[in-house]
């Protein structure tokens, strides 16, 4: 298959600039029509360089009053002010710097997690998602769809998931938690069909710890053993790598 389109940049700063240029260009095309844009953002240290450049490049080019923002996951039981919360990450790296039309937070600390999944699913399903800016986990996950819980044909758009060991260890590796025992065991996550239905995907995957996942994404059978292999079925997916994350592919 030809998808996804792959761009390999020299390093993380160059990757961040290239991905930002791509995403700003995609949003300019969407907003050139008399419509609004609905965009989902990943929240992780792997996205730092992309978001920094995206905010800078968007100034004067994007009408944020026509952009609605979502994010893709949140830990169960963690508040929006917790340093490792994905709502906190997005507030720091994006929402404090731009003013979108709307931001829809996913409440991992909602008193009824199942009801929160239904609420967020309804928001996502109300209209097409134009663009998802995402990463790939060390175990090949998309959002928190780890191999044991990933379902390419999930009947719901948001669900409660149990995080596998590799996923939880990644949060320690990323510096988000001091030790494995501090990482929550469950999260709320967008499901794989949300990514499949989105009109375009921009996938930012830097660093040597992602090299094995990138190799699997591009070369392994399309299966939930590596959830990111499903990206090969999306005609409008672009994968941004640096030399370190691309080290194991031909």
C-alpha cells in the first residue's frame, strides 16, 4: 500500500517544523471553504516541537475562531491540573497560546467514566473530524489503544481502557511520572474507528524509542498486534519521522 506518505527529517526540530507546515497548510485549505474545522490533538512530549512550531506558524494564517479542538485520551482519576494530565499538557502547549472557537476536554476525573465516554463520543460523532494530529506509542498504540484492547471496528468512539505494561513504562520513559507505580492503570481513549474516519491524519513520531514501532507500523501485517499498522489503510495519512525513529526501516 502507498499510505501513509512518509517524510524523514534530520532531527526533532526539523520534524516539528515540517509537520507544523503541513498541518497549517491543511487547515488553511479547510478554512478556505465556508466551513469550520474540527481537529484532534495528541498530548505527549513527542509533540512538543510540532506544537511549538504549529502555534508560531499559525499566527496570522489561521482563523482560530473557526476551529474546534478535541484531544484523544485522559487518565482515569486525574484532574485537569495534574502535571501529567493531557488537558494540562494541551493547555500549556496550545490553548494558552491560541483561542479556538471551542475546546472540548475529556474528563478523566468525571464521577461517571462510562457516561463521560458517551458524552465525548456524541461530541466527536456530531460532525466529521477534519484532521487528527497524533503520534505512535512504543507498543504501536494510537491514543491509548494498546494491542490488548485495540479494535479496528470498535462500536464506540470513546471507551475506558486498561493500559498495558509497555504503555505505562513509556509514560515513565517520557518523564511524565517518576515511577511505574505512579502511572494510572486505566484511561479514557478515542477508539481506532475515530482515526479511520478522520479526513486526514498527521502523525509525528520522533526519537529512537519509537524506531521499532515505526518499523512494525510500516512493515508488519495490519493487525491489532501493532495498532498503528491501520494507518496504512488511510489515504490521507502523513507520517513524520526523524532519522532516529526511521533507523530500522529501509
